[in-house]
C-alpha cells in the first residue's frame, strides 16, 4: 500500500497555474508558474538547428521543469512531516507514575 505522503507528477501538475515556452536559437526554456506564483524553469537544447523539433523541445523542457518542481514538493512534504513529528514529541503529555 502506498502512503499518502507521496509526491506524484499528477499532484504537481495539479498545482501548475500556467506554462510558457521561450525559444532562443537551439534552446527552449519552459516556465511553469505554480498556483502560489512561484516559478520553475526547465531547459532543452538540440545540437543542430536542422534537427529542432518544437514539440519535442517543449516536452523535454517541461519535463525538466517538472522534475525540479517534484523535487521541491518532496522537500516541502518531508519538512512538513518532520515539523509535525516534532510537534507531536513536544506536545505529548509525560507519563505519570
């Protein structure tokens, strides 16, 4: 059984407000704006402009930005779990004899 303490691609995508793509020569930059206004960027580039495929480049740069967002969300979840565990430890009543 999988714990509810899991970050998934779907859970992160649900927090994306918008995405934009900027192409500069062989470089594509994806900008994800999260619902809280925070932005993640991702990049992709091809070796030869002749091989440039806009759709693939956007897909790869979006994947790079999502990877960063997933890592950040995982950190936030771990931090929340840590803080919650500390609150439980400090607010637990001592055993009485």
